[in-house]
């Protein structure tokens, strides 16, 4: 069969940021095989990221709350019934490995760290990025399809609809800055008091919008109340994922943690300043916008990083990787109005 007209399934059922970074695969496969049918599988709750995506035929949803084995069986039947030519598994866990192995696809591609990788027709080495040998996640993902495409890496991209842009148009009447202050992990989240200090020093020439989920509303409310700015709006819980991305696109600067909003900015090629606390950009998940900045402590801390992922609390209780970052480091990335 001509690869240009094949059916592809991409599986990435991890978290929001992982899905965004995997969209580079969609971009590249559509560019190389514009006639191919591409489907994408995500966990329930993340499907909104890919709503109305112009290069996808369908978004399949894994409802992990509907019963692990019942849902796995349902998806196995669905995937086998589609008769995909190629399944590309970006995940490294056993459940998606089972889906891939029993997909019935002619070509089953995934990382060698997946416990079921012995059943894949193509196993790709999963390489951890280091400061000495940096490797971004989008490069790692591209390795899955490089064998039937080429070495060129495509950046992630999101596609807010016209309605999404219309929803946020009212906020774009003057130069503005977006801040996404929250993170699931304590050690990835720039402290509340530090965001407040930064906002108090920020030029009044800019409007400021605080972004986040409904669960971030109280944090954003406290920050807004303490900052004492008149031109600050708490939008946490008021915008969906693509609407937030649409607002970030035209911001003078977007301030984020090492978390999903950083990848939204990358996918919109929006200006972004990523604040790194306990983790390091050399892990391979940093911003890839043309106008990207990374802010981190300038002190050499023996305890940093304290792991590949965030933690619920600083193991040494001082959280110096965050508290030693200076306000001037954040302020220096803003163009002079």
C-alpha cells in the first residue's frame, strides 16, 4: 500500500503537556503524507486540545475512569476494527503497549521502554536528555517516525477555532501579559509570594491576565488581591484550553512554570518566559517558541534537581531553587512598552 494513503493512529494518553508536544508528529506526517488519514488517542479530558484539528480525521478518547479493563477491551475492539496500517505509540506504559500489540496494525512502533515493546515491529530507543547531550521531547517523538519520514523535527501546534479567538478578543485592546501561576507539583510552581512581588513591580502599561483551571481560581484570586493592580483580571476557570492558547498567542509575554501552559505557548509560537524551580530545562521539555526565555536560580544548589519530576514538597523544606530567583530576572524578558 502507498504510505501516502495509509491510516495512522498516534497514541498519547498521558498529561496535557505530553499531548501538546506530540502534535509535532501530526504536523510532520500531514506534511509528508497529506492524503493519509491520521487519528489520535488521548485520555478523557484532553480531547479539547485537538478539537477541530485540521489534520486529524478523528480523536479517540480513553476514559480511564470508566473501568480499566472494560475500557481497554472497548478500545482494543475499536482499534482492531479500524484496520490501521501503522500505530505509533508515544506512551511507555503497559496498557498502551497492549493496545499497540493487539491493534492488528501492519506496523507497530513504540519506545523500547514500553513493557510490551517486544511485540512491536519497530522499537525505538528512548533516550533521556542530559545537559551534556540535550534532546528535546519533540526530537524524541520524531524518532518514532523518522524511519519512514526523515530527521526533520516539526514543532508542536494547536488550532484554536474562530470562536476561541472571538472569546478572547475583548481582552486584547491594549498590550497585555499572561501569567499561569499554578502547577500540579509544588516544586514546579513559582511561589505565590514571588508572583505577587513580580506583579507589584510590573509596569502599569500592561494589562495582566491570570490563567488556569477552575481549581486554580482561588490561588489566582489571592495573587490578584495581594498585587493591588487595577488592570489585572483573573481568568482561571473561565477559558478552555484552546481559548487560553488563543489569548497567549498575542501577549507581550507569557509567564509560566515548567508545566502545560509552557507547551501551549510553544504550540502557538507565543513569547514565553518559563520559570524553572526544582527541574531543569536540560530534561528536554523546555519552551520552543521563537521568543523563549528560561529563568532559574543563578546559585549552584547541590539539591537541584531533586528529581526528574516535580514533588509535593521541597525535600529539604527551604525551596531555595525558587526563592533565590530574582524579580529582575523575570522583568528583564519584557520588551520596553
